[in-house]
């Protein structure tokens, strides 16, 4: 049908089916900022537009419903290239991070300020109540609205958005606009979906209805014969190559236990067949024509089921080792089933796949038995964590096309180089035949560290020659994406009467699901990021990871640390209750401090031998003292409501800053002909501000403004290698590479200037803005220097390069405090206060760092209280949309939510910095568990802490 | 998705289209239920009958009560100065303002979902609804019925158009409690209690529950027990609830948990309605 309407003030005629969603029509018409995060669930708000002046979800309206109406999209806010007041305020406030629906947020705030000139916090919450934001935790939206409101009256208005740090530096530690902020907030082409060309094919996946089964028959003939179908891929015609989806450094500490398609399906939603077709509709129809017969096997879903002596075997393939094969391997493989394929280890992981053990690790320091025998009090408690979804606003997406004989992959990834390596292996081609372009990432949170759809997309392109798009639905995001591993963690603590720990034992049983990606490192991380928080001579851990038939697991912000922290910090809370001591006193007595040697890390290398690490900076002193004062720790709070009890809780937390000895980042930077700079960083900015970090470092070193430095990052053809953005490596590794590259260029600038000025290098220095000066008073601008070096007779274009690796570790620390009100009658838990105090060394981008802390903390509040991936008895996920799954929105913000930066100066981090993001996920569960106990005297030992569980613990039901 | 959308110029024309197309057609108010993910009407075989521009988007106040057009959005309910607070609160159970801008009172009632934002409250408030239909001779049939009757006989009303909702001006206690982990997650339970208070005695009690996985239910036995003063304490209330309702074990919680919530909430709301008078 044809309809007429006005879009952003211009009359338009739109064509399409009457019932097609307006979002799809607008997108096709070029209004690309009207995105979709929920497949018409009416929840996430990435599709927000105004119809006749009122905000609505474009994917809940059909084309026919807007005939004769006025439509306003986020594109309307931009005037030429000039941002609106609201858009600029959002950038300045630090809320534009992964930014998939930042344009929609800008539209909502604009509408709010037109409706209400001076909105209250309640009115702001109301206006943004239909917008899901996973990255920044909403808090800074209030600042953005305030900035915009004030600037509408006073364009020069400014206020303190975030504290600034390092008076000795011009740019680092200062509030500066994110370098890609304007592009993201205004809804310009930025994400993979924006790069798709007309005429591209669409890939859809037939997924398994069974949790555990062999495919006995698969007939694709009818599907292949359907007009418009280009290709059908199954286990029968895919490459016979085993690999893993984990985007980790090679050789990976994860088994290669899957092909692109397997004869055995191992979870509901596992790949069965891919259809590539001219349109998504044809692909879906073709899927319905594929006939599959299964031999259904008994599934297992829990660690306990996987451990049973007669448990079905999830990965019963032939085991191979690249190095370190045991002597009895042939005998071991006697019981393998060829239909299960292979399990290939790069090196031994203490696995026993025929007993469902994917990996194991064990270690100790001191003498754990004598530690417990010295103890006056011993407690042993078991905690269970649940499967948690990353829920990025931008669901997983991959777009591939051929460029002559090369496959070009537009990816939303955290690991462009691992992606290239894994896809090259899967396709059986060399890496030079693949070009990965990391586009802006609309939320990753760990799940985009795994290669979940790029392999099949690239293969479809490689075999058909056609450009192919594969974009996960929200349901696929739940059933075909990496999630947080469920874990069962037992903590045994021994202590003296005064609370001094004599022994700490942690037994981690992790559920890796159908595949072994991250199966060693996530569970080990539960130990390596929690045990070093306490100083005890006698420590021991056992880690065992089991296969099962739940949907896949993998990396999620915090990795194993949120689970380990929950177990250890809650156990310390239980110990303090047992001893009748204040938890804060116990933490103070036993905690890590500056100068501590973390001996336990000797046993906790990630797939290699670890090394003890010296803590060079630790902000826990400040975090604990300021936090306890903010929350008035010693004061008992009372409620007027007799049904409500109030309690307070605390947890100390840590993370790493990348993986010393494993991670590797490179960068180069060149001087352009006018003396400005082009920086090439291998780092993968996920929206967290890594590109801004890199530009700040280069500008600081080279004595220019940030505007003089442009950046290209995460492009495997055009930027140098980087292991990727995971394990909190961005600022520390990729940032260090950028800083060192700039320092390398600085040396070359001085060398070239010495020639131009006829001075000795040692008498020269850089000076702001962009010039070299000598002690004798001579000077040369970068512009002139560029002319001198690039004019044909000079030394050629000046370029700096750096490759950064290190064995030195920089640990970020934090203390999270909270206050809860628990309704003893209904079990409801209200988060009154949440204070996240974190030491990230020098905060490079203070406003973005705060956003990361708010976002990480709020995600973990979600995991702790609300979110739940629920499977039925057959392993089918029942919570496949955002509403049922229960992600928190702005309405769930703690009443008083504050992130506080506790600066330290780490000697190893660039400009004294450490990581900030992942650690933020580690505090909520234990802090809230401790607070609930303080309020009502019951311990919450399983996630999520629901009202029903509280009522059960209280004996009400 | 719908295959076509017919925009009528009058209610009569709308009903004529309905009579002509029968079950192949759907009334579309805000459209949020029809166009949403997993809608039962997503196969493209239905023709939409738009209810826009038919004068159904008004709220009228008279001495007798308030008449709300079916096309009034949930946000308009909240913004209106004449709508009772308990209806505003129920409209607010849709946690997203953007959704409230689209979803209508008519659509929410006519879809009769287990997790309906408004139905339990409307039942407790003794709201009435106005439906219109057309017979074979082209005669317009108007019907004015209690909303409880509409819900109880929902299948019988599938063909007619819900045009208005009427709420009597009354000094009636109406309150609804919604239990949910988040403002927008599928609720664990929704319990509405309505009653009049005459000389310290609760009369005309209406109790309705939703979001229990077993449809919108009125609890007449418990209503009678309340009016008979048979429920003297929470324990009796919990026992009574267990006898009359069996919620589903589902993603929001166990049946036992939901029965408990219903029981304590009825106890609490009954006490609140009594306002200090003895049970």
C-alpha cells in the first residue's frame, strides 16, 4: 500500500505492506537511527520515534497506522552537522557509550524538555521508562537533562560533570568529549547493520528443538529448491574443521569441540542448518521445509547431573591433544562415538570429557590442613550462581562480502584478530584472505568476545560469492549466545576468634554448557579475582568445569569474578556473623593492601604457570573509609513500617588490567602533512571510550589538542595487531601501545626537528600547541616539520610504532556498600542506597569511567535481584525476551546511587591508570547478600535473590 | 502482522466491515497487542479495523460517573484530572511511558490477558463496559454490562466492539497490589480489592486477581467470606485462597508463593478498607 505522511517536516510517500512495522519501513527509507533491539517486544526503545508529537515504539506500529500523520525520528535533531543541545549534553555527561539507542534517548529527552521545562527526577525517570540502557546504568542521564535544560537558557552553562584528576596533565584525567560521541548520538552510520548493501543475502538458522540428540536424517532438498534460496549448510556440507568460539589468545586454554555444524546437537537452540536466501522471509520459509529426524538422548542441565556416575556424556568425541597427550589416549578413545566428533586440546586442561569434565585446575599455598587446625572457628558454605545473559542492545550481527578473493567481515566484535584467525581456520584459508572491520559495537559485555556467527556468515559468503547478513533475533540472543556460567562454589574458612583468617578453601564447580569456550579461565577467574583480596598463608582451590546441555556459556563482564566474589565475600559475612564481629573489621584485618605480595597467583595462571604479583597500588584504604562514612556503617537504620527491616552490606572487590604475559597490543601513529596525527590502534573500542583513551594519550604525549589526533581502530587490514578488548585490557594494554607509539613518534619528531633546527636532540622538547622548541630559543611547528619531512628531500613521513607486552600487573580495587529495606511480609527487597567506590588508578576519562561503574554495578544488581534465564525440563529457555528475563530499567535504580572514583597512581599503568569496567560487576551480589542478612537474618545463597526465596528463608512459605 | 488496515469514517461503517469480514478481521485500538512480538495474530491473515477517528478517544465526566472511550491511552488516563487514582495506578502498571502512549484502555481490556494492567482493578471498581455490535439487518446493538460479566463470558464478546468503559462516581475503596521483580517484568501476582463500607461493614466486595498464570479471576467465595466476616485473620485468608485458586508454577514463581501473596494481600487490603473498624 501507499501512505502519505510527514517525516521530520518533509512530506513523504511510503510504500509497503499494510502490516509491516514502521521501524522496518523507516530503516529502509534511510532513517537508520530508528533501530530495533527487541523484535517488537515494545521494551527496549531503540525504535523510539514521535508520532504526532508523542513518543512511541516504531516496531509496534504498522505502516498503515501512520497514514496522514507527522513522524519525527532522531535524525531531526541534527542541524547540518551541528548537534542539538540535548545531544551535546548527553556526550558531555558521559551517557553516550555503546550508544545503540542513544539517538532514541536524545529524542525522548528533547520531547521531555519541550513538555516540561524543568523536569524533576521522577519526571525524567518517567520519560526514559521505555528505554533500555545496559551500558551506563542510567544515572548520568539526570546530569544530561540538567545540562541540556540549563544550556537552553544559557548556552555557555557548565557544571562539574565528574571530578578531574592529575593537575600535571592537560588532557588525561580531564572531562573531554568522547571522540565518537557525535557520530553515535546523532545516529550516523556506525554499526554493522548500517553497512549492509542492497541486494545482500540473509542467513537464518534452523535450531535444535532438543537439548541432546543425534541428527539421524536431514533432508534439505525442498529448501534448496525454493526460489530465492542461495545455499543451505548443514553438518554434511560444512568444513570438517574443529574449533572453539572463544576469542582468546592462541593457543587457547579452551578445547576445540565443535565444527560449524555437528551431527550431535547439544542444547535447545544448537545449530542444525543455515539457509542463505535473497530475503529473510524466503530464508525462514526454507527453514520450515527442512526435514530433520533425531535420536533423542537424555540431557543434563546441572553440575550435579553432569557429575553423576551414569550421566549421559555431552562431548563423547575422539580426544586429541596438540601437545601433552596422555599415554593412554588410545585406550581413552575406545569409548568415543564418532557422531560426537572430536575434542581437541591445544594442551592439557585437566579435562575428562567422557566424564563431562571440560577442564580443571587445582592449586594451593601454605598448608591448608594446618591452617584449619589452627582455626578457632571454621565455616563451610555453598553458593550457587545462575545463568545470566549479556543482553546487548545490538544483538549479535555479522555481515560478510567478497572483495576479489578476500572475505571482508563487518563485525560487532571485541576481538577482530582472534575472529580473523578462527574464521580463517574454519574456512581453511589463510589470514591474508580475510579483512575484519570492527564497526561500532552496540554493547558487548563479553559476549562479543566469542565467534558466534561470523564463521557461518563468512563461509556462506565464501562459498556463494554473495554478501551475507546474519543478525540474531532477541530470542537467538538468549539461546545461541554466550552467557555467564552457572557455578556452585563452596567456601571453607578458618579463622581465629578475632577474625584473622588461618585458612581459605574454595571449590568451584562450573557449568560450561554444551561447549568448552572459556571453560578453564572463567572458573579459574572466580578464584584468581577473589582469593587475592584476602591475605592468608594457607589457601587452596579446586576448579572443575562440567559440560551440560544448557544454552552456551562464555565470557561476561567480570568473567568469573562476580561469582567468586559473591561466594568469598558472603562467606566472610557469614564468618563475621558466626564470630559476632563486624564484617568491616574482618575485611580490614585480612584484606590486601599496597605492597602485598599475592602469592596465590603463582597457582592461577590462565592456562600457563602463574607468577606471584606485587600490589603496587591499592585504593581500598580510601574506598573503605569513605564508603563506610557515606553509608554511616555503624548506625542502625529503622523503618516506620513494622514489616520492613533495614540492613547494610559491603564487599571488597578486585579485577585485573588485562592478562600480563598473554595480552599484546600494538599501535602506530603518523604525522600528516599539516602536522596533525593519525593514530592506528589495534584496540577494539566497545563503546567504553577506548578510542578516546588512545587519542588522549597521544595528544598528551605530543602536546597537541585531541582535535589534532584522529584514530582508526580494530581493523585487521589497516591497524596493527591487538589481542582484543577483554579481561579489562583496553586502557592498560591498548592504551599503553598508543602511548608508547606516540612516545616513539615524539622521539622521531625531535630527531627530525634537530635536523631542521640544526640543534642537538637533547636540547629539544615538545611544547603545546604542537611545536618543538630548543633551549636556545629556536622553534619549529609540526606543520613546518611535516613540510620538511614530507617535501621530497626530508627524512620521510614521521611515524611511531609500539608493541606493548608486559609481565607487570595492575589491579583495580573497590568497595561496594549498600543499604536494603526488606519487607518480611512480602519478601520484597528495595535497594535504598548503593555506593560503588573504585580505584582505577588515574581515571583517564572520568565521566566515562563513572558511566562504566554505574553500568557494571547496575548490571550486577540485575543479576543479583531480578534476572533469570529459566529452562524447562527439556532445556528450552522460557525467558527469551527482555521483559520475561527481567532486565532492570531506570525504574529499578537504587534510590541513592553513587559511583566514587578513588584515585591511585599505578606505576605500571599508562599515566598511572588501571582498568575500571569489569570490576564494577563484582560487588553487588555479596554486598546485597550481606545487607539482607543484616536486615532480616537470612542468607541468600543462590542467585537471584527473589522475594520468593526471601519468604522461604524466613519460613513464610 | 495484519494484511490490511481499514479506516472507517463511522462506528456503523466499522461494524459493517466487521460483519462482512467476520473472524478474519480484528479491531485495532493502539495496536500494541496486535503488532507485538509473539502476537497470536502475526501470521498476516487478519485485516485490521482501525478504531481511530471515531470519537472514542475522549474521557467524559458526568454527575453519575466517568465514561472513558476505548481509544484513550493509558498515559491519557494518568494525565486526566478526572480519572480515579486507582485507575491511574493500574495504568501505571505498564512501566514504560512510551508503551502507555500507545496502549489503550480498550485494547488492554479486550485482549483479556492474564497479566492485564487494568482488568482486576476495573472488576474491583465495578466498572461497566459498553459494547456495540451489528445484527444481520444492519441494526446497531448497544449493550451495557458489568466488566466482570465481560471477563467471565469473554468468548461470547469476541465479535463485538468494546467502545467505552464507565466508572460510577462512588465512595468506594479500590486498591490493587502488583508484585513483580521489576516495574516491567511479567508480574508474580496482581490482586485488586474493592468494597463499600457501610456502618463499619464491608459490602459489595469485589476481589479480582491476575498474573497468576490462570487468567483473570474473580474470587466470589472469598468476597462472600469477607462480607460475612468469616475471615478473621491472615491464616484463615490464606486457607481460603488455597481452596479457591491454583496459580501456575511458572517463570514468575511457584503456585504456593502466589497463593501466599494473594492471601496476605487480601488480608491487608481488607484491613485497609475497614479503616480501623473491626473485621
